[in-house]
């Protein structure tokens, strides 16, 4: 006898994060812009510059672990005094169309020359320049063109939303659209009374690119998040690392990681908010705003995956802990078989079950960033996630298709399920029935267009 599967479906997980708008909104204390320097043969924008207008901004970063880490990644790490994770930044420069990866000593010299050109054009310390590059691996930067572009761009930077949007456009390679997100959070004002009642609005905004060569530990993706809050570099890093672990490290388009992936978080301190202290409710509020922006950018990147027609979201509840839940969600959105089924609008829950059973926890650095103690992170890294088929429940696009506690497969209307999958986003909901752990991951369908696009990428 058929079971009323939709009535027993698993509800989406609440995000618990502040709402985000998809528009460019430049926080105070920054100026930005973009132009076409000639790196891209298409003539599109390919050079972006963001400058901290009131002096160096507090900065934090996360980078690719790829052994072929590109010259901009290595130079940025060197310029961040806090172990390559945090420090101070006067400017961010991004070149698009050339990755400057696997280019040897010549590529290192090219990137250093770009830093010198930024310093001369923008009037900042060369050691306070952070670098981003994206594009084809193994090609040299046209340094003379970039330097000429910087000389033209630096005096034209604007402290407006349009400047941030221009920078976002210049980030793009195979992206079909620029990725932008913004939110606000009320923090205690610097001149608040003893009761701390007076607050001021702080802006958090981000831009990103990346729609291919994307897999957990990020990949060929770049993101910059800016805020006008006042935050010390170490605290900023403590905010960024777990946010990245729960968002960009849960993003997969095609299973390939790359050489250039970087996220920068800069705080100008230009708002009227009091400095953010570690371990306070103020830090937690700002961290939620940063994670909300990061999550929305990651979702935009997944939805715009190369050849994609559908955003694939997997949300997991009932895991032994959050790390296990994230592992399962990541395994589902990373599965080529699941991605192909989503493209074909095929409610093939067996592929989801198979991916769930193959899930393994993230590497130690990601687990530690997300909150595990370093010893536990090292011992659990790469271990299988615990899944009990007798407790597992699976919903696809709002309909229950597998119910382990009731015996497993659920009778459902396959035509109705296919119709429910025919939208811009397919939500796969799992409950493991083992504990209170939750997590989510973002991916996209796998289409013929992806193969065509990547079979001719350099030609």
C-alpha cells in the first residue's frame, strides 16, 4: 500500500543566520574599482583593486592547500605576519584571466612586480598588498599591462557600491554573473553608555568568483569579504576560519581542487562600533553576519557551476555531531552519480544512499577550523562517517523516499517527484537518527555542457 510520503518528508533546516541581500554595498573605509587591462582577450574587465582608505585594515585569510599553490597565494601568505593567516592589508589586487600558477621563479617575480605597482599607484606599503589571480594555469602575467592598468585604476577608485560591483565583475572568468552579497548587524557603539544600550549598524559585504574546479578546501574560487567593524586580526581569523569551514569547504562543483583559491576578510574599523573583543556576544553577532554572507556567496557559486542548471543542496540532521553531518552532506553533493541524477530529474535515492555510506570526515585543518580540538581533529580526519541504514531517512525535493526505521524504501509517486525536482534548486534532506549533529553542503547538477566547456578551456 502506498505511503503518503510528502506528509512525512523532512523539513529544511533553519539557517539561524541574518538575512542577506544580493547587491553590492561597500562598507565604510574602502574604495574599489575594476577595469580591462588586456589580460583577457575578450576585452572584459580583468583587473580589480580594493584599497583601505583610512590606513591598513585588519585582515584574515584562508588559502588552498594545493601543493602547486600559485604565486599570489604564496606572496599573500608571506605578507600576512600572523603565520600566513592574519595581519594588516592596505590593498587587495586581483588579476583575472591568468592564474600565475606553476610559473616558477619568473611567476614569483611577476607577482612581486604587481605588488610594487600597486604600492606605487595606491600609495600603500608593498608588504601590505594582498594578491588574487584566477585563470589558466601555467601562463605568465602581462605585467606591463597590469602595471599600466593599475596606474589608471588607482586614481579612479570610488568609495561607492558601484566600485565594489566593478571589482566583482573584474573577478569573473567563466562565471555567468558576478557574485555579491551583503548584510548588516547592530553592534555596540564606541560611545555607548555603561549599559551598552547604544548600538550602531555595521556592514558586511562580499564578492566572489568561481564556477569550476571547485571542491572542498575551496578550489579555483576567490572571495573578498569586507566590513567596517573594528576587529583585531587574530579575532578576525577566528571568525573567518569556521565560517569558511561551514560554507566554502562544503562547496563542490566538479570534484577538483585548484591552485589559487583564497578568501580574504578585511575590517576597516571605519564604523562607529566599539572594537570587537574575542569570546563576546559582539563577536558572535559579527561572526554570524560574516557566515551569512559566505554561505550566500557559496550558494551563488554552486548555482552558477559550469554547465549547471540546478543548485543542489544537501542538509543533514541527526548525525553524531556536526562534523559527521557535514561529511555526509559533502559526500552527497560531490557524487557524480547524484549530480547526474539531479540533472535528469531522476529521484534515484539509491545513489544518495550510496554516497551517504561513502562519506568521510574532512581533513584535520578543516575539522580544527570548524571547532574540533586539534587532537580530535587529527585522529578523526578522513575517517568514515557513521551511518546506520536502519535509522536513515531520505527526502528529495520535499518527498520522503527512504525511511530506515519503517523498513527502508518508501512507495512514492515517481512522476510527481520528478516534477518537484524541476526547479532552480533541489533539496536533498537526510536524517541519520543518531544524534544532534547538523550540516549542509552545496553543489550543482552535472550536465553535458560542463564536459563541452572544459574540453576546450584553453583553446
